[in-house]
């Protein structure tokens, strides 16, 4: 099947230096969305993408998103909306990626200049944005170009949505997706997002599930202003004393959430699912390596994967309003805000979970008999997402993976959230596939972020073949 | 007794505008010790004091203290050492104060320019340093000048030690005091420090005790770097989970320290002491006012004063290494350091207290069965101080108070620490008296710091009369 692929693969190999050069040009633009002073570079990166797409014959729009809510003097970078092909006899695939990057400074500890793509002899290509997410975004452009140069008909219509604020909360994007679900994206038959990673370093995967995230604040306040612990220690009830007791009641060292009404909502493990984990290419050694320690909760793969994918977890992130600097300060903070979040899974309900959290926190606090005041609320809630891995969208991606990598992909879920996934699913009503290009050691968000040359070049082949198998796959 | 005082008082009243002008000149110098860029102003303030003292006929030294330990490029401001009189037939009193101030910006919320002394019609004199501690320091200079102008013999030899780093840990001062205990300060018969406050706003007090302070860090670490809670939540043991449980075990909402071996060290309440608290001019209303809320542990004066003065307290100050900014961040911090301190009282021993803390924290942590690592240590320890209020130094101050204010002073202790007090006592081997000028509502360290004109002018009379009664007081 998909007989044109040999010619496509040969063309990708032939163009590989050119594709690496394209990535180098993109990495050289420091499109850091969190840094207001870099906003012109973010915009320049969007314009670079638009120009490249126009050169390839795509129709392109730079869609403005208005002002940045927390910095009203600052324009949000535009969303690049593009269409390549509009043949009604072909399927239409909507792909998403982002062209902004995390901050990076050489002085953070980078071995190379972060905004200079540096290709080592071992094929590691270091540079901020190489794997997250400029490599995958350019993968789609490269796939178009290789088809053109090889003279192979592009198998689908491609809709593209590339944003410039992903690393800063995707400001403004949800509204656009919701609006364009029946507009610009109306003829999409399925969605593909390449913005996550293999579970390890050797075996490719397709991702069909993500946990949700409910993020909570617990505010405890008493005195009118911060106090001196010498003068007031022993005479005033201290909000911080109450807060650490409340936060200490939420979860134990072994990850067991102490809040009644959470585990009760979790979907039971089916016998099908029981057999699923053993085959996954994942080892505790890799986990210890990425953790930088052996302080895991479980010793074995299966309970570890289940804890990451299909059970909720609760993490305490920190406290706002208390003393947080190095050194010693004898302050009694007047108002402290504890932050924690619960990663949610099927079939947990956002409202039911919030209710359980609120009533438990209030009960723990009331047992303290404190005169301080308590306020507990959710800062934001995002639902979990699970797609059907039996859909033709996943079948096509699985066949493409076998063709390019010579192995059946693992079907994985992820512990984290990519909120845009659910937004696309809800706005288009179509199946969404997460098709990663990079591997678990790429260090997105860290120093020395890299993309392996192999993952980039084979990844371009993967994206292109996926589109060919999409074109061939029967409806059901 | 002390018949010369009427003439002295009249002279102080006559010179009051001049004395306020001198305070205005001092407040106008923004001698902020915590701000390296203000160091020239701190030095200028020391030189201003030295010049004023020379004009009054004192012999003065500006004693350098070397470089600032945490900013080795920065010279510490000099200590002003001065002597007024060396008549071997007179007693010699050593006084201490500081000429540096806390930071202040109009934009912090000040109603007036912080470095412009602003005298309201109600006699409140607003300005940074007015009460802490430029007013009291100038009090000694004003007392000398009023004696000179009234033609009254100065009753004692006065040794003065004014430092410029008190608001930044008194860097370098301890070594100087220890060295000069048998040197520059060798002939001191007693020590007087005017750098604290009345318990309320109406009744003067003499302070004879301070709590000590042991400041602890609890470090819990696991992963090699901060983690993403989506990817690792549920699979890794989280240091923050352990830390809030450890911090939550230290003290309860009602101030009861949970660590065995603390209360066992506290000196029992004597029957003499039992009767001491009822007479103290202190009301729960004033406490609620300065607290800005009614979240006190006790409803009544006596247990409140005892909790502040003669019982230990434990405050949790904050956490270093966790997420402390506003907003939401889904981080699992790799290493977190909890900070708490215990205010210590007679007869608590520093080492014994540390031992009790370490072994309790280790025990609580070991019960968590965590793979994370724990390190608990004291950042700094300062001993409590209690002087004999029956010493002639206190008797003289009490008589002066009655003469100036027309009431017997309260004999008070304080919950906070003034470490230099103990250093002076140990270096000189003499009785130390804390003789406050300002009142509880002066707002040292806060916005709108003020000194009431009445407290300043009557305070100058008080300092002068104290020296007269010192001269008259029998040895035992």
C-alpha cells in the first residue's frame, strides 16, 4: 500500500540538509512568548512560517488575537492559519503546532548557544525550540516540499493552525478554535497534533489520552499585615501554622490522595486494560534517569504507568505570601495561599471533584478551631481527554509508524495536559491524534534542548506517510 | 533629689524647636543599610553624628568595620564611638543606638515624604528613622546640649556606641563590642539602650528581658531537578508533600509546640511573678489594634503577656524552593527548605533545644517512610536575656520616669530579640537597661513611621534625668 512512499522517503533523505537548514533558521529566531521584550521575535517567527508556507503554495492568514490580557499594552502574536489543497475528493487533516519557545540563556547552563542550532557528530541537534515545537511544525512544511520536489501528489488537504503563545497559556487560542470549528476548520476530517514525546528513546508511540488538571488555591488569612514573630509569636494564631496542617492532610508520601470522593470517581480497570501495560516500551531505569533519582513511589513498570496515565495524583506546588527567599526572616505572614493541583482521569467530573476538595479542606480547617479565615477555590480546571485509538486516524498513524520505524507503535496516554487537544475535539467534533516526533530525553523546557537528526528526518517521513495512510484508510 | 533637673527641663523645652530641627536634618539623610546604593548616605549620617558630637565637645572616632561579608566590594559603615567627659569621680554610662534605617519609598503607601520629617498639628512627627532609632540617638546629644546651655554640670561620663548596620544584622558589631569590652568601654559602670517601645501608648516602661531566637531550616530533597506534575505526579515521591507534613507537626493553631523537650526547659512561674502581669498597662484592645484583627490565641491580658514574654513560641515563616509567585504553576519542586524559628526563654538551653528539634523532625520524617532525603539544621541561634530590674541602673531609670512622666514605669520584657543587648552584657559584665522613648503605635519598620513630639521632648528629659539619678543612686 501507499506505493508512492519510497519516492517520498528518497526525496526527504535528499533534502535532509535543506530541512536541517530550515530548522536552523527557525531556531535562530528567539521567539520567547513569556518575555515581552522578545515579542517582535515571536511575530517575526510567525511571519517566517507564513512566508515559507506561501513559497510552498499554501494560502496563509496571520490572524491577530488582540491584546495580551495581563499586559494590555502588548499585542498577542498572530495565529498562522494555512491551507494546502482543497480537493473535495481528498480527506482534510487539521494539524496544530506552536512556533513560540520557552526562555533560554546560555548562562542557564547550556553547553551551546541556545539560539544557534548545533548539530553534533552523534546527530544530536541542540537548540531552543528544536523539539518543542519548531521541528514538528517544520515537519509538515518539509513534507509538502518533499512531495513537490519528488513530483508526488499530496494525499490530503492540509489545514494548519500554528500559534505563538503556547508556552504562555495559549492566550486567545481557545476562542479562535471554537469560532473556527465550523469556519476555517469546517472541512477537517480529523486532527493531528505533534507536540509531545515518545515514552522512551527507542520506540515510537501514538498518544490517545491525557489527564486533566484542577488547580486549587487555599487562602488562609488573619492579621491585618505581616507580623514580627518576636512581638506576636505565641499570642496570635498564625495563618501559616494552619496552612501547613491543611496542606499536610491532602496526600501522603506514597501519592495516596486523602480526600474522600476522588478515587470513587475513577473508572475501574478492565481486563483488556490489565494486559496493556506489560508491552509498553518503558523501563524504571529510564524513569530514574529522567527523575534524576530513585525516589519513585513504585518499583515496577505497571503500577508506575497506571499511576501516570489512569489514576489521579495530587501535587503541592508552593505557597504564596510566605517567606520564600534564601536566608532567615522572622516574619509571621498575614495571608498565605497554598497551591496544589489534582491530575484528573476518566470518569472524574470537574464539579464533583471541586466539591470533594472544598468540603474536605473546609472540614480539616474547621477541626483546627482557628480564628483565621479560609477560602478555597479552583484557579482553573481542564478536563481529561481520551480518544478512540481504533479510529482510522490512529490506524493510519500506526501503519505509517510501522512503515517508517519498522515497529508497531506503543499506544500511550500521558500524565500531563495539552488543553488544546480537548478544545480541537470539542470544536470540530473529530478524532484527535497525538503523533510525537521527539523522544523522552529531548529536554523540552530544559537547558540543552535537542532533537535527534534521526527523529527529525524519520519524523518528516512519518508525518508524510501518515497522510498517505489517512488517504487510504476506510471510514470505519 | 536631683535638684538641677528643673533647670534642665526648662532648657529642653526652650530648645525643643532646635531639637526637632536636628531630628529633621537626620531624617533627611536616607541612611538605608539594606540598600547598597544608599551606602554613601549611611556613611554621611555617621559623619553627621560625629560632627554634631564634636561640636558638643565629645571626643569621637569613626571606627571602620571592614567589608560587608555578603557584598565584599562594599565597605561597612563606621561605628561612631564617642566619649563625653572622663571625670573619675563620676559614674560612666555606655549608651548604644543605631543611625541606619529601614528602606522606605513614598510609593509604599506613605502619606508624607518618608525622608522629610513632617510634624502634624497633633504633634506626630512622621519620617523614616524618627522613632527607630534617630530620635533616641539624638536624645543623648540633645541632653548634653541642654546641660551645656543651662550651665548644669553633666552628671556622668557618657560613652556612646552608634552603629550603621542594625537593620541589616549589625554586621561586624559583635566583634567590636567584644574587643572593646575591656578597651574603649572598660570604665562603663552600666549600659543603657534606647531602641525599643512602650507596651502601649500612654505608660512608659523599662525593659529587663528579651526572648532568644533559634532559627531552623528543614531541607527535603529527592529528584535531580524540578519536575512537571503532569508527567511525574503519582509516580515520584514529592519533597513538598513530605515537608508540609513535617511543618504541620511542629505547632498547633493555639501556639502549643508539639516538640517534646521544649516546655520541660521553661523556668516555672513563681508566685512573685504571678502578681506581676495584672498591673501592666496593656489591653487586649491595643493588641487587636496592632494585630489588625481579633485572631489572638488568648482572650485575656495575663496569658497573652506570659505567652509573649516568658513562654517559647514557634512560627513557620515560609518555604524556599517551592512555587511562591501569584498565579498557577504545575511544578513539583525538587528541593524545598522549610523555615521556622523558636523564640526561647529562661532556662532554655540552645544546644538542648536544637537537639530536641532535630530528633523530633527526624522522627516525624522517618514515620513518613519517604525515599527523599532530610536535613535539619539551625541557621542561627541567639540566647534569651533577662537582667535584674533591682539594679541601681533600673532604679535610676524608674525614678527618672516618675519625675518626667509622673507615673511608675511598667517593668516589662519583650518577645523579640535585640541581640546586641546580650553582647553588651557579656562583653562589659555590667547591667544593661532598655529605656524606650517611643510608643507602641510608632510603626518602626512600617510605612508612616512616626515619633510623637511629646515622646521626643519628654524622652530627652527622661534620658537626662536618668543620668542624674544614676549619679545619685547608691551602689547596691
